[in-house]
C-alpha cells in the first residue's frame, strides 16, 4: 500500500515548523566560545579522574583544542588502496543457514604511471563453526551484528592483500566508515568468541604497521559529537563528572552543559577550519577500543578535516599518528582524494562498486543454492511466512 501522502505532508510541515534556527545558532555560538576557551590539559585531568562517568562518548584531546594544521604537500606519485564490503545476511526462512561476504577493493595509482586495479573477494560461510557461536555454554546462530564484524575483518584483510603488491612508496590504505569494530562489547560474548572475530582484524592492522603502510578510515558528513561532549565535560561545575548524579540538574532543573546540545562536531568545526585544514588529534574512548585493543599502538585516534564543501572525520591507529610523515601523508591524500572525487574519495567509490551486492545478485545466489540442493536430492523447505510473501494472493 502506498504512503498516505496527504497525512505525511502535514506531518512534515509540522516538523519543519517546530525547528528553531535561532536556538541552533545560540548553541553553535556557545560551543564555539567554549572550544576557543577550554583548556585541553584540564579536560584530560577531568576525564582521567577514576570517578568520572560521563553519560556520553567523549573525545580525549591529545593537544590544545585550537591547534589547526594546514594541508601538507605530497608527492606527485602516490597510490591509494581502498576496500569496502557488502553481505547477504543469514535468513532464518532460508532452507540452509549461510551468509556471504563480498569485499571489494580498488588500487588507484597516480603520477607518472597512472593505473587502476579493481576487484573483489567473495566468500560463502556455511560450516557450523561459521554460522553458530557458543558463548558461555550456549549455541546461538550468528546474527547480523556479528556478520558485520566479520565483514569488517574481511575488508581489512582485503586491504592487506591488495596493498601487498603495491610498489609505490607513497601509499595510503583507506576504509569507508570507522576503524572501530562495533558490536563486540556485549557481556553475552565469551572472550574466545570475541578473540575469534577481533583477532584477525588486529592482526591485519599489525601487518600494515610492520610494512609501515598507513591505514585510515574516512567518514563523510559525520554525525558524531565527541568534541562537543568534551566541551560538556569542561562546562560541568561539579567536583566529579558523574552525569547520573548531576548536581546542577538536581538544583536548577537543567544541566550546565545543556546549552550546547544537541550539536554535531562538524557544525562547530565548519566555523573554525579553513579549506584543507585539520584539527588536532583526539583519542577515541569507545569501550570496545579501550577494553579489547590491547596494544597501545593500535588505539584509535581521530581528527576532523575540511575537505572543501564539508567536514570529514578521519580515524587512524596510534602508530600512524606517532609518525609525523605518515600522519601528513594521510592528511594530504585524504584531502586530495576528496577533491578528485568532488567531495568523496574515488578509491572508496570504486571499492564500493566492486563490493555491492544488488537484488539480482541476491536472487542469483538463492537460485544457485536451490539448484545445488536439488542436485543433491535435498528437499527445500521454507517457512510458510516466506512462501506467502513469494506467492502473494488475496
């Protein structure tokens, strides 16, 4: 049944009328003032307080907030290696439990001998050890969240393989999205299960480190507010930053930090960063990284950069940030890629095109599976719900 456009139109009009541009401008102005005023050393001291417990994810400033870095120069000859992934997720209505991951890659070489190599690596997972996990003496089917983790591992391993044959000294490898493997901090997961998924990912990062090939991820139009949340820590008048026991909220009915939220980091930094400039470095305090990335060199840092037209977020391991030449290379080549791609790295665009699984692909996989089962004289049984959708009738 199509949408009730008349009803939806009225709701959209009501939504737009409820937005307050004046209030948004006030938040932005206050956040900008705090950004220019707050002392990073004081913020670190407050965040290092063992009793501190902010209710939101906070970026840990590693240098003064007002530090800005101009776009570095880079060599004319360089290479960008990128990967992206797509998946067919497990379907409980399917006659066989499986999932499929397709990791695409692009190797774009620029300069005196320009070249492009595109490809993908497709893998079908169906063995019991691939489609079931056993956390704490249970046997559970792998769900979408863990398949997404597996896909992140496949993308990173594909990056390592793709970069292996690159001879260009000035190389950077890029992932679309984040370097943080989400979904592994569930208390229901055993350490063995967690290591099974995270171990290969960290091993791939370590391989790139040993080769001294900088790896980073790029997030376009980021929705994160970790710098804003750091400013909230600075605004807190309480002795300890414990949001669940906010004294200002209790006494005055509104937290002292309420004046700058909601607001995204990118909106603040649009007013502060010139074309090509980046911020200083911040450390992610995401629980997965703090708990399960044991090597300090693999801690995930981030900075924001004005790529021309928007503020992007770049994540990179500590070992890349510790090497000034590698950090400058990431900064320079990310901006170069975004300029070549009219706002987004063409290497990531090409990797996505190699990875994407469209509806026709999904139907083909399903048909091949049913034909293979028929050849083995295995009767295909689907749920009645699935059959009803396929043979829709009134």
